């Protein structure tokens, strides 16, 4: 099974692709970030995120897309803008016919580190241990994407729809 985990953000969207069954023989395939330019209009940044996720979906053909759910910030604008980024990511996943799982940040931390109150450092440490890596994925946003993928693979949530077999490339 291949899982693409996403930590959404408008400035930096982290992602991680893992492969395995349950937590047996799990390996990190790729991780990184999709960066956008702060001076660009929001619509242009959202397009860049959408295209980046679509390209990851085409390249890896994951069985699941696992995305961190919205966290509620004191700054309402931050929460709304994060919702826009999640929206284009969910759209890309739906168009690709991938099963989508959404997890609250605390559920991801609990699945990876054993507690929903885990620090970023604790999550990175556990990712390193679980995947038998020499060092934690960098930057932290990439590690958060990997953590979202691990949470899905560990069965922390039931997908909202069954996997759909894709024929041909992801629609544009």
C-alpha cells in the first residue's frame, strides 16, 4: 500500500510518501515540501499547491491520501486560508480517485508518538525510529506530512470512500 501524507499550508505544504502494509516493512519513498512565494496572490499560491499535489499523485499513484485536518487558530484568517489550501489538496485527491483520510493534528501525533500532546521533536524522533531512518525528515513540514501518512497506514481513521481504480492520467 502506498500513502501520500500532506501537512497543508499556503507558504509551505509538507508531504511524505510511504509504502508498506500496516507497520510491517514500511519504507519512506519520498518527502519534501511545496513552497509558494509569499508575495504572490492567494489564488496563484493555491494553484501552485494544487499542481504540486497533482504531480505527486501522478508520480506515486498512492492508494490513500492522508491530510491533516484544520486546527482552529486564534487568528481566524489563518484558519480560513489553511482551509483554502486543504480544499485544493482535497480536490486533487478526489480527481485522482484516491481514498482520502482526514486526521486532526492530535490524532496524527497520537498515532505516531502515543500521545496527542506530543511535541514536534517527539513526532520527528518516532518517525525516525518507525521508519528506521538515520535522521528525521527535514524540514519539519515534510516530517508532518510523513506523520500524516503513518497515521493512515496505522489505521487511525477509516477512509471516507473506497479506493477507485484509475485509468489513465489524473484529469487536469
